[in-house]
């Protein structure tokens, strides 16, 4: 039987021993039932190495194959290695976070260029999300990452970032609130940091009971927009 690969617009992780798929094109999450995991681990390239699967009785192969065929028909999986890739764990490390007010700012005034950068990032993200096209900004972040790597942009957090982050927070208060808007806020912040000469990492994580998804931003292993204690409850499913 042919092996399966994740389609390029799909990301996956294991949560509580079952596979979770994030379909960027449809902007939705799907869960593979525990009883299908033995077959999925065998057939989906890389999935077994992403994490352990929950112990579960294996249902007849025909039924498991029907589930995988359904994922294939929905574009979650592909049989072509050229149109997809093997599943891999998301390598995210968090060791510390930035708390506003704990470091001395180098300046107190928001610069005109920062205002322009903020509104450019916000307008782009708002338009993409209103059209339910999360794949578009994610692809843009991946392209920006390649350029930033080539240009040796700063990926780590230091005192020079403080004023940039404080300017972002001040501008945000006039436009939207970050409460219950983590996806928009994290996308806008990531683009804003790229425009300011940094190379941040945009992360989406998931948790269960009940299911919840959350987005945040890091510079290397420093979380710049959230609390580590809260984020440790989430399993990363995407990093861009």
C-alpha cells in the first residue's frame, strides 16, 4: 500500500496520544481517533516519530483505511512526496519571557516609521483573516524567514527589542485589544518585528479538555507576548 504524506498546507502534532491536523487552507483542525492511530503511524510518513500514540485497540484495517482515505480526499494527506512532506515535531523551546516594565527603555516616543509598520501589518493581517485565508500570512512569514536568514537578521531577544515591543503595545491599544484575539495579535506582532529588523518565530499550539488553540511569538527561546506558565500547557503544531 502507498505511503501518505502531509499536504504542504497541513501541520500536525500529537496531543494526548492522538494526531491533530491543522489545515491552513480550510482554516480548521481535525482529530484522528485513537483507534486509527496504529494504522496512521504505519502509513503516514514521520507520524510515529512525532510522539507516542495512546494505547488503543486497533480496528479492522479496512475501517482505518477508510479514515485515511477520507483525509486523502479532503486534501489533508497526499500520496505524492513532491506535493507533501513527512510529519515532524515542532522544535520549540521556551526558557524565559519579556515582561513589560522590567527593562529600561532606550526611548519613550513612538517613531513615525513604527506607526507605518504597525498599520501596514495590521491591515494585511485583518484583510487575510476576514477572508478566512490564514495560509496567506503564514506563507508570507515563511518567505520573510528565508530572507531574514540570508540577511542575518537578529533572532534573539536583548535590550534593543524593548523599545520596539513597547511601541507595538502602545499602538495596539488604539486599534484593538489582544484579549481573545491571539491569532491576529501574534501575526501583526510577527510582521511588525520583521519590518523592524528582527526574525521572530510565530507559533500555534493546541491543548485538550476542552480543545483550544493559541498563538504566540518568540525571539529564539524568549516569549515576547505571553506568559510561559500558560504556554507550557500547549503542544506546538506550527512554527513559522
